[in-house]
């Protein structure tokens, strides 16, 4: 039975909605590959600190520098290395809870590169193994092609801007006129 119509108006209710389309078949070429459904592992382990002995020592004696370099890349240049490292050092000296600050960057980095949360929760990793966590994050960025060291090829070419200009220089030039036989 239709609901009562208001007097003087030609009002009609919309037709019932169409049924949902059938689900896509499993062999659909537009479906995401299985590797995109689960996060990928880190390129190095948490305790592989000595794989990069120089960074291991730097992170052990001055973690604010390593953290600043990581923060600049993860924030895509909106936080400079100096500001990130300075804030880390300030929190370290004033409260000793710098691991709370740095665990947020680990989470940000994991979501940026779709990495798994391993071997345990980000804040627990930074609370228990701050130096190892920072070293692992540094190595991950390095293995993904970012250069974080202060000096490359004799000029200051590190950080977000330096990595952007390096990537632009590595792009192959466009060929005009297309391919010919």
C-alpha cells in the first residue's frame, strides 16, 4: 500500500534501489595483488645495527642527528634535519622520553612505505631499543634509495631537497619524435 500523498502536490517516492552488483571474480585483473594486501617486511632486521657500523656509532653517541635525518625524509622536507634533531635532543634532555616522539615517526614511516609492525608495537620497539630502532629506520630509508649523510660528492646534497634533486638528475631525458624503424 502506497503512503498517503500530500494534497495538491504530485509527489512520488523514489523507486527501491537496485540490488548490489555481483562481487568481482577472483581472477579480475583490477584486483589488488596479494602482496598489496599485507604489509611488507623491513629490508633489515631490528638488531642488524652493525650492518652500517658508521651509522650505528653515530646513533649510539648522538641519536638526535640520526633522528633528524629520518624526520626530514619522512616529513618530506616540512621538518628540517636540524629542527627534528633539536626537538629530539630537547625532549631527551628535559624528560628522557624522546622515544615517545620517535615512535610516531616509525609509525609514520611504516604507513608511508607499507611496512609491517614488527617485531612488536612501534612504541615498545622505541622504548626498549631506541638506538636499534633508529638505526633500522635509517637503513630502511638508505635501502630505498634515500641518501641521508651530510656530505655527498663534496657538496651538501642530503636531506629531502638533495634527494629530490638527485632523483630529478637520474630521470632519463625524453625522446622527441618517438621511436622509428
